[in-house]
C-alpha cells in the first residue's frame, strides 16, 4: 500500500446510507493487482442526474458517452474503472463503453443511456473489456447501502487515501443528505469538471435545477483547484438525486428554500476538492491562495490559478522559502488587471509587501516559520476592484517527478 500523504485527514468520515443508492466494488486486475479497481452505483427508478465534464479536445470514450446520456436527465447506474482511462483507443474503446452500458443496463433493469460510465488511468492502452464486464457482475452482487468506502477505493489511481465527504441539509424542514467521493492526485487543473467525482442525495430535485446547482458549486470547488496545471481527458463530476426525501416539489435552482441545500452541496464539494490538493502527487504542504481587490471574481480566480500553477512559486513553498518576489511575478503574468503600486502581499497573516515594495521594517522570521509548516496561506490584494476568489493547491516536490516518471513502469 502507498504511504498516505502527510496531509491526509486523521480519520475517514462515515457516510450514512442514502435511500435509493447502493454501491459495490470488485477486483478485476485491470492494472492493479490485489485491490478494488471497479465500482458500481445502482440507483432507484426516478433518480435525476446532473454532470459536468472535461473540455479537453482529446476526451475519452466514457466522457463522450456521458455527454450523450445527460440530456435524458435520468440515471439508474454508474460504473467506474481505474487503471485504464479508455482514452485515444478508437473503435475498441467505444465498443467497450457500449458493451459495458448494455451489460449493466440488464443488471439494473434500465435503458443503456441511463448508465453512466467513467474510466481513469493510463491513456492510449486498449481497455480490457472482458475484465470490466466480469467485474460488473461481482460489483453489482456486492452492492449495499454502506459501500461508500469500497467504492471510493476502487476509483483511486496514484491517490494515497480515499476521499469522502458528507453533509446534511433541510428542504422545507425535511432533512436530506449529500454524500460524495472523488479521486485525484495528479493531472489536475480542472476545466469545467475535475478528475472523477460522484455525489448523491435523497433530495427530490429535477434534472435542470440539479444541473444549475452542480455547475455553480463546481466553480467554487473543483474548478478552484490545481495540482500541476494539466487538465485530464477523463474529468467527470456527477450528482444524482434519488428523490426519496418527502419535501415539496422543487422547480428552480434559485428557490430560497434550497439555500441550506446549496450550502451543504458547497461544503461537500469544497471538502473533496481540498482533499485532492492534500493528496497532490508528492505533496508536503497544502496551500490556500486568497485573491481580493481584483477587477472581477473571474479575474481573481484567474490570478489565483496562475499563482498556484507557477513552478517557481510551488518549489519555493516546498523549500519553505519566503520568496515573495515569485508571487509578484506570478500576479504580473496572469494577464488580469493589477496595479504594481497597489498590490499587497501577505503570507501567514503577515503583510510583506505593499505600495510597490516591501513593508518598512518587514521581519521575515514569522513568515519563514509559517512557510516551514504544512498549511500555507497566501493573500494577494490587487487593489483594483472588489473581485475575490480562493484557490487551493499544493507544493511541488521531487516526489512528483518520481511518481510521474515511472507511472507506466
């Protein structure tokens, strides 16, 4: 087993059952031996679904399949394999997706287009359809209301720990639950979606409203995350609502009575996004970058991601080097409006630079102590507007090179 990241949570959360959802996992030997590498989620009839996917122009066959399924707004099953991404695999890859959907549809008693499929792992290798199809039967037979951990483990690749989160909310005074799990450690710079993430709720929300809720929360969570600046060909986020909760019918995503649900959805998705940053390949430090004073929220997010993706910034953080000049550099290259003489830089709550230069009498000692820790906080005030955003990342260590240099061997 891979040693867990030093930033991993002290304990994994216990996810409660959600009415209408069962999950199972199987060991198929797709790439990894002796571990779960395929998961199936079975959903009750009437379950609505929302999804966001990578905008990569070399997206895999499973992503294309899900895009075609989404307009139906209904889901009865989800299947995910790890170890093989089924990307750039031509007709063979498309046929495996079709066969997988048809086989799981028979098991679930539904239409193949109500089966959502995702794959993660090595790009360019034909997927072992026989192993995947055999694993479907095993996983479906093992499905239970408590199979959250096993499902989360089955979708891991270079992850060092399974990533799960849960939250409760109320709609019209009726309690509802949101559970989620995700995977991701490298090739992470989400563009529309991120890695693989699956969220489930017993709320009764129609697909169109669910889609709006997911898209908005995705921007505040997964799309505010980066590990290495590389967008995956397989990025998929799905949110399924079984409708088992007995609250009044929802018609619009913006209804005030969904306020608590929106907050809970944000909590789950932000929690999962931060766990990915804490499990970045080779990560030793978790980094929060808060940008304020930007021309717009979009501009603030752009600046935050540029800073977070800078190899010079990330390696300085890895070394515990309080080199704030690299932060100034990254802000300047972001292409968003910034004023050199209004820019203010703070690290660990200590103001370092402002008004075009270092703060008079600046003492680097407390900043150096902060940079030596595991949790790094950077604040950048651009001084040109009211836009603000928060981005999460990790440092860049030599271990990242070790992991990726030997990924296929």
